[in-house]
């Protein structure tokens, strides 16, 4: 998920890693926990309405993850797949999946969660007429092209690959084998929807009715989204608190100040200006944990000046002009690790060095490649970013590195907040380059590659299209088992070095903190707290 996207995270292993807040503990304030009390979290205004298939950035994504539960999700302790609404998912060929639902799940309006709730939701989200950002996530399902043709109007309203047997059983038939399909099912796009949604989808996006641990209370745009614990929740992760308030901030510094003063309970990310001091400021309440995420700079490849084989050399040269080591050690205070691949460090399938020398600082080679590629268009580069996320310092540092080592002009292009920046990026309203981080949606290298760089992918904001990459990805999808799929995607990843649609910068760590009002704060590999396990003490 783009970030913060999506957000958008680093695993020591794809299937087993425990991420504890503060490294050695998770205690906050004194006193006993009160399960009726809510806590506040640093959020950002969602780009789109709160519809599960219409969010691929972290502002809306984190809220939706708490309002809805799908067939499966990922255990925050170790990122392993666990059943939620599904009792079991069976397949003998990685192409046809038989789903059995648990009894007793209900939406927040009291209506039951049934097979129809999933099938109707997926068919609606996949249909091109409904303009859902993440509709491409359903492209594996047989009949997707009938509801979402490349051009023209749909010839059907339902995908032929979805068949309902009864209220607790349905089958999913894919148009090809996908060895990791169960992993994909944990993403929010596969959430169920109640019947009330289809009566007025626009209204439901403003006042969503989900089936997750928290139910929607209110949305004061650009201020906060309030949720409260749903007493009828049937998931395996029962809340130990009374709800979550997502508070919107225009700067990361303001959020950090609120955390220190006790007006915010859990921080999303420490701003660069506080990285040197936050551990001493917060003591045992400081968080420094692995996170499955990567920071990139993407390019507007849909614009004529960035098209053509030679422009890849320009992008490669710009990559080699960036002094990642110095920026991560100074501006980012050692909180990031220089990237050498497009997959986050530690995720299953991560292969260090895929970028090769092109991610190594070499000013002389950088100038040569840029010259061979015909020069930076207009001899100037503008990097768009959201000003509310603490990115100014590193964007300025990257631009300084590019200016000093190539002679091309480079400036940051700040947008007021994540919603504004993402709208400009997805609407193709910018020129040149943009901040393009990716936070994992499921813990495989596939998520960092297929869902970002494949032609037409929901998060392919670059306009990148490579027949070679697409072919290798398709072959990897149909491999026998996840290990072979992961290896196949490593081969596809190597293509990105040839064309450089995005420049890998560095891998994230989760640098955060929490107030004296909460206990048991731990973060998962997706960079999110284990929401339901947080205890509020005062």
C-alpha cells in the first residue's frame, strides 16, 4: 500500500517475527486498564471515501482495516496467515478455492455476514462502472474482464469465477494458478459488504458499516475519524479498549508535540527533526522496530519527456547521484537503511543487490549515464511529496545530492497533505517525479512487485509497462508453490534495474512512540499497532 501508502513493511522473516514497541517492552502509564476507554492515533485525511476497494494509501487504509474483517488476516505477532471470517479455505490446484465461513459473524448494523456479502462486494468492486481504485486486485478471478474490460462497457455484472453454494460456502475460480492467492485475501479490498452498502455506496463511503472490531461513529473531515468497539465482533482479536480516534495532522511535528503533551496516544512516525532525541524524550515508550516498507522516487513515465529507452539511463544516473549512505546517517539519523532492491528488506523473496551498482553513489558514472540518456528533461527535476509526513528534510537532501552531482536543478514540490499529494499523483497532475513509498499488504515480494509495477496495477502510478516484467510475473504466479513464485518474481525484479521506473532509496524502520495513557503497544510488520491489544489506563 502506498503510504504513507499505502500505506504503505520490514520482516526479519516472512512468516515469523515479533515486533515489540520500544524493543524490550510495551508498558506505558500506571493504573489498571479500562476496556471502555478509547485511544487516539496519528492519522491522515483519507484520499477517498471509506470503501474497502477504494483505498490504497495509509490514511484510509488503516481506518478500513479496523472497520472491516475479511476471510483471513495476518497475526501481528509473526505475520502468519490466520482465519477470521473464514473457517477454512481449501484448494487442490491453486486455481479453484472452496471457502467455508464461520457462523455468527454480523455487520455493525446487525445483519449477518454470508457468502453473498463477499461475492456481491467483490463483483461490485471489480466492475469498472464503480470506479474503485483497487479493482485490479480481482483480475485473477475468472470473468474479471467481463466486468472490467480494458475499454468499453462491461458485458456482465458478475464474475463467472464466483459461485455461491449456500450462506456459508462459496467457490473462487481463478483464470490461472496463483500459488499465493490466500495471502492476497488478507488485503482490505476483499472485505465483505452489507446489503445496505449497495443501496447508496456514496453514503456508505462517508458512514461505513463494517464487520470489524471497531464500528464507525463519525468523520469530521480533516480533523478526525472516531470509532468505537463493536460488542458483537466475532474475530480472534477481541479489542481490549473502547475504540480508536484517528486524529488528522498537517505536520508530523505537530503530532509529536501532541504526543509529548499527552494529547495524542500513539504516534505513526517520528518526524526527522526528532529522530535524534525521541528515545531520550520518551524513554521506554519509544518504538524502534522492523517494518516491511521501502521509500522510492517514482517517475511520470506517461509523459513524453520520460518515454523512450534512453530515458532509463537518465533515471539510472539520477539514482547513482543520490548519496543514500550520508542521507540515512545524517538527515534520517540512522533510522533507515540504504536500499539495494525494490523489495523491502526481510520480506520473503527479498534479494539484496538487485539494483546492482545503480543504487551505489557514483557521481562520475551518474553524469555519464545522464549524458548518454540525453540529459534530465529541461535540466530540472521536481519531486512531489506530502508536507504532513515529515518528508521535507530528506527530499531537500536528495535534491541537494542531485544538484551537486549532476548539475541539474532539483526542487521539492510539497503538497499540503497526503490526500492532496495522492490525488495529484493518481490524477497525473504532476511533472517529473514523486515520493512513492510502499508498505506491504501481504508479506511476500510479490506485493512489492506485481501490485506496483505490473501493467495496469492499482498502485502503478508511474504508467510503467514492461512486456518482459509482465511475462515473468505471469509465469511466477503459476509456479508450483510459493517458494517457486518468490524466485520467479526475483527474476522479474531484475527487469526494473534495466528500466528504473522508480529509484529505491531506503528501507524503513518503525520509529514511533506512545503516551503514558496506554499500555501493551506493539507494532506489526505492516507498520501498524496491534490495535485491539492496546490497553488504556487513564
